[in-house]
C-alpha cells in the first residue's frame, strides 16, 4: 500500500521561512516508482490549488503567487519531495498537501498526503 507522509509546517511570522517534506513509501514486494510530485494547498473557504510541481527529471513549475519565494526539490532515490517557503505572507496560510503520480503493481494514479498546516501571522 502506498503512503505519502508529510512533515514540517507550523506557525511563522510574515517574512519568515518554513519547509515541508513528503516521503512516498510502498509495500516492500511492490513494483513501485514515483513520477511527478507536487504540493497543493487549500485555505479555508477556497479550492485546493497547485503550489509547485516537479517532474522525475527535475523540471519545476510554480504558481505565480509563489514564484521567487518558494522552491521545490526532490530526491528520487528517497522518493522524497521538499518545499522550501521563504518570505511567507499571511495569504500563504493553508493546509499543504503532497501529491505524487505513482506506478505500483501495474497501476498508476495520483496519491495524496494527509496534509500539514502552515500558518503565517501578520
């Protein structure tokens, strides 16, 4: 069974920095490979939106609202993705979700983490 386990997040003042990470794991006997990975966020009363994504080859994509402030990276050997968030603003407050496109046991689909809260105080 595939799991995405997130860590990091928390409370920070505006202008500060936070990092979140996400590790994908699966059953030891499974044929398991991770393709694209990304971070989404959902603020209260708003739809979930893409924050940043990174392909298996390392190509990145960012929402306009976070360009120049956030950086996504990954370690393919560890099936882990990170999101470094700098110059945080109160409007960055949301639950951040990790997502990964994973091929396991002959099937491919998107998997999601449980979400981690990021709160930026003004």
